């Protein structure tokens, strides 16, 4: 009986105290540059712990990026044909998780330093018009990133945001068609004596990626 009463009192205390420290949910939508024209959506959770100024943020972004050298990609992954006029495109889908900490920067308020892990899915598409050759080259990479985030309040709920930073991605498998080049040398169906470095030079998979984004924020 005493145990049940104790648990009941804890539940009552939770509902009394919790509203005093409400979690803050924030959504961002932004556009800018991330290796090319880019768009990003992010969700941030703040005020989730007493006396802890950290916020946590999850984001998903997409960018149109330079895919790489079409002729070299064809030789390294497909064949030695040279016919056809190449058309090419590249895209980068990225996922990010950050811890955000408020700082004072040149007397500016509402500035955050952030950092955390990254995951990127890169795709390069090559279409040789008249050469009957269409193929994708892909890589999936883990990375880390740091940046600065500034908000400019417009109302109690809305704000403008500026976001800049630098991400670094680790080497990972580069694959396309039935060929794969691995950083550890464990290739699958490599062509001739091409190496991972050859594939990496031909394909513009992310390495050091700078981003500058601007957009809007809404608080719930």
C-alpha cells in the first residue's frame, strides 16, 4: 500500500513540475549551398533537461552536386568505349545529428556552436547520348561536422536563421554497375589495374563539404 501511494505521489509531482520546464520543439526550413544548390529541413529539441543549455537537432538535406568526370567513370567502372555525348548529374542526400550549445560571438546573442555525426548518400548519374550507356555510381559515407547557427527573431514564434559549417566524410566504398572499389583494397570486379584512388579521383563523392544556408524557423 505504501509503495503504491509513493508511486502515485511521484506521478502527481511529475505533472506539477514538468510544465515548469517544457521542452521546446523547433522546425527549420532552409536553402543555400552545400557543394551546390541545397535544401534542408531540421527539427530541434530544447529545454528538455533542467540546467542543461544543450539542444539536440536532427536534419535531412538534399543537394545538387558535381558528379565527377564522365569519361573516367566510364573507363573505371564500365568499359573503354568512347562513343556518345555525356550528360551527367549528381545528388547528395545527407542526414545529420547535432548537439547545439549557446555561445557569445562578437557580442551577438542567440548564436549556437554545434557538432555531431553525418551520413551521406551520394549518387552520380552518367548518360552517354548515342552511346547506349546509362549508369549510376554511388557511395554511402559516415562523417562528422561542426558549425555555427544564428537566429534573428521576427516574432515570438518565427525567426530567420543563418547556418554555416564544415563537414568531413570518411572514405567509403564506391560502387556502380557490378564494380566496387574499397578503401581497404578489397575490390569487387575491378577493371584492369584501377585502384580506389582512381575511382575516388573520377567520382566527386563528398570529402570536405562547406555549407552556408539561410531560412526560417518556427517554434512550437
